[in-house]
C-alpha cells in the first residue's frame, strides 16, 4: 500500500537498466544482455563488408562489449552457464575477424590483446576496490571494506576482512594475491598498468 493505493506486486523489476528478481538471481539479466549484444553484433555483421581487425575490433569494443558490461558489478554472473552465455558473444565477435577463424578462442584473444569477459569483470572489480581504498571513493570504501589492522600479513598490507558486500565476496581472495607494489600504486593509472600485467598471467 502507498497511502490508499494498492501497489502491484512483481517478480522482477528493472533498476538502472538491470533486471532484478525477488531472489536476486541474475540469469534473466544475463540472457537479456547476451541477446542485446548478439543483436548488435548481427547488425555489425550485416552492415559491414569488411572483416578486418581495424574495423571489427573497434566496433565490438564500442557497441557490443558495453552491452555485456553495463553495471556488471551489480549483476555479475553467478552460474557457469550464464558466464558461458555471455562469453559466447565475444567468441562470435573474435571469430568474425579475417585471419583468426582457424585459431582457438584463447589464441584469438591473445592475438587481439583482449581478456575473457570474466577476467575483464575481475579487472573492473579490483579497480573499484582500489578506488574505494585509495582513490576518490574513500568515504564509501570505509563503509564497504574493513582492512585487517596489521601489516603482519603475507603479500600486500591492505588485506580486507571477508564478507561485507557482494563485490567484496567476489574480489577478496584475488585482491589478497596482488603484490604490494600493485596495491600501493601511487595512482589509478599506474595501478591499472600493473594490474593488466598481473591479469595476463592469471588463469
């Protein structure tokens, strides 16, 4: 009820363009994102005769990948089937590029200098943690993350106490694996540069 008005119930609703159901299950959102990205990729395929890297890769990066990553920190895939559904879009996109069709998906990504979508999501998560702890979002970070009050820990000194929010549950173990020189980068740009080198070696 809102005053004298009876409000309708709903099993799912959109907020910031993200479909959320009553159980916080993101499978439908993953399906919608994959469909939107596939539709856009189909338009690119039909409207462009060229299959060169110089044409397809910028179009994919500008038009398709944002559909797979819009607010992804909120709706990060929870199940392997959802991860695979999203990853299939990037597999199709990279296979469109002339000269790469015979390579495996992993080989195509290396050739193009791309990460799998799951690793890009991890990269975005770690960048957000850096912002919360050391960047312009420190005020919010103080409420989201609790640091272990000691430097007697292995690895970096900025260890996080576990389980406070969904982002942290996903990212804590990976954050703890980062070397001190990465976590203590003097700026966000330096952190991103170090992080990309680290992610290139992570499975």
